[in-house]
C-alpha cells in the first residue's frame, strides 16, 4: 500500500485531480487527509520528505499556548486546546499527557500563574488534560531534582500534550493513503499550470528519483509549503510581495540526567520575553526555544551562536546541574512561517500565530501560519474555503473523530516501540523472521534494526536522512551516533531499494554533510 512505485503509477492513471496539495508538512498532510475523506481525488507532492522542514523541528508540544493566554488571545488558545484533545484521542500512540511545573521564585508569581492556568483549564472544558494546582517548595524540589532551590517559593503544575512530530506526520501520510489519497515525497513542483483565463489548474512536478516530469491537472491547487509559501506565490505571480517572515526556533537535546523525573519545566519569563521549555522526550530532554527573525529561508537552517548561548544561559539559571556545550547531544533549528508584519519593528512574539488563508487572483489557495496542534482545523478551514469559492462540490469534514494510522488506544510507554502503536506487532514479526533485526543500531541507542527495515518498507523512507532524522529519530537525539551509523543505514537502504554502491556512497556523504549541522562546534 505504501510502495512508492505503485503511488507513482497512480499519476499516470489519473488524468484529473480534484485537489493537488504542494507541501508535505503538518498542514499539507492534514489537508490531504481531510480532502480524501470528503471524497475528493487528492494528490500531495512534497519536494523532499514529509515534515522535512518546520514540522519535524518543533518543541514536541501539543498545546493551547499558555503565553498566548497572557497576550489575551483567548480564541486561539480555545481552538488549540480543543484540537489538542482531539489529537490525544485520534493519535493516542504518539500524543501523551505531560505535566509541566513552573518554578516560582516570587510569591506574586505563584498567585499570577495559578489564576492564569485556572483559565487555561476552564477553556479546555471536557477535553482538559488535568487540573492545574500550586505545590509547595518541598514538592517542587522533590519532583524537579535538578532545580535551583535558593529563593524557591514553590511551583505551579499544569498539563499539556507532548508528541513525536515527524512520526505523526508519517502516520498522517499513511492514513491519507489508506483513505484513497496519492501522497508522494521527493517530488518537486517546478511550475504552476494555468488555463487561458489565467486560473491555476495544475502543476508541473519532477520525481527527484527518476527525473521524470509530470503535468498534473486539478480543480484546485493548495500551497501548503510553510516558509516556502512565497516561492510558490512567486511562481504564480513574479511580482508577488513576500507574505512570510521566517522566525527561527532553536532547540538543544540533553541527556535525561539534566531533568530526571517525569515532569517538564516551563520557564515563563526569559530575557527576550519568550518562554523556555525543558521537555522529556525519547528518554532525553529537549530545551528551547528561541525566536529570531530571519530575512531568508532554507531547508537546513543553522543555529546561531547567540541562540545556543541564550538557551544555555537561561537553563543554567534554573538548574543546579550546569549545562555546557559538551553536554549537547543534538541541536536543531526550525523556521516558523509567520505572516510578514506590516511594521518591520514588530517583535516576533507579537506576530499572530493564527493561520491565514490567502486566495490569489489566479485561484491558487495558500495557507500560512498556525501551528502543529491546529493542523486538523487548518485543513478543515482550507477545504471549506475551496468549497466556498465554488472550486469543489460541497462535502463535510470527517476528520474530527478519525483515528490516525497506528492509534491503538494504548498508553503503555515503557517500551520505546510504543510510538508505533498498532504497527508494533509488524516490527516484532520482522524480528521473528530475521532475529538479527532485533540488534541495536548503536550501543548508545535504544533503537533496533527492525525499525529501519520497517521505515523503508512501510513508511516511505527513501534516504539515510529520511530514516535517521524523521522515522528513527537518531539525528535529533544523538547527532554523533547518527553520523557513526550512517554507513550501516545506507547499506540497509541500498539492499532494500536495490541501489548500487555509488548511490550508497552518495547517501553517506549527503547525510554527514547535513548531520554536521546538528553537532555543536566547540
């Protein structure tokens, strides 16, 4: 079902699509799933790999946005909290309830955060993840073993969601295919097609693996390319002004010993006015994020020295176990596709995080902004807009209660394979058939060879980077280990995909070049 050649063949068999989506991040994949379940013939094309950009580089939170509440953006928070609840129900294997503690060093803060978080609880309604409450200094210190206790007054506990972003993206892609969509990675849209009236009615796209070029027709083309939205808008109109101002967020990944318990930490006030999170993730700790406005975008953004210093300095103000650059296992940078502000001096934290739908004169629909938590709602709004414009026949959204591939209702997270949900038995079956697949891929890591084979056969992984960055999350958890095992992963890929030695060597060198950006240079 998830074989690439069978999906590519569908391009030859289908002469007219209802919906073509450009971009395979959270937003595009959500639209593909919504579109196909409404009964539309749906095609999604992603230039590199699902969630290659922003959607694999998040803070790993499914959240309403506590700080948007502080800004008075009640509607955005309410919408996100509702969607958070649906994500927990529909992707139970990947989304889980996470407790957060805000350490308080002033009595007034304890009162302020307790009141604010009671409003957060109230807005979540029936889909609440748990009640917030104040805890004593002793309990805060006992739950957060590495927190500084000098002047500590206590803490406030609240609940939000935590997840694995790119694995959810892959599972949404699988769900869309199961529901009848054609979803392809490593397929780059090079041009928009237009009819005599100048209305967009398709795309020209190139298969990066074979260099075959396809002309594909559709009733509606949706641009869901995040920080690359302007590239597509400028294909449509060379004079189109930039609608996106990318903002970079950087995260450091540390050993679990820096936050040994089950609770995450939320630091509500940093020097740049943002919040900083320390979140348990895959038995490591993700610390971030920053917010740096950039003038350009790229597929592989690089963390700036000042961003790394900011995170280390802020974390070290709160932790007794001091973090140095040598402790960083991996560093990753992502770009947020913020709507470009009219006033250049506007601070990123004040630019709206709500999504925005732009309809060009040509009929091209572009969706920008938003965040992972609201991906389903963004998809719903985008397709409703296409219906409203008369581009598609009316059909209601069906994704509210639709289970995502892998969801099995299980909440057991004791084994690292839990993230596969109902696919876990398929991975165990691979090991039964070939016991060597039960071997670890690296002595420092919990991941096994069967996961790599599963990613290639069932999760559309085509490159070493696809496997180690977004299926088996080694690059994000231990960049040095990822570099060390890249030759072995390339050998496994070459065998599964019937590639030659030249291809294999190219894969290794490409991956090492990318992975070197995830290692802090001292």
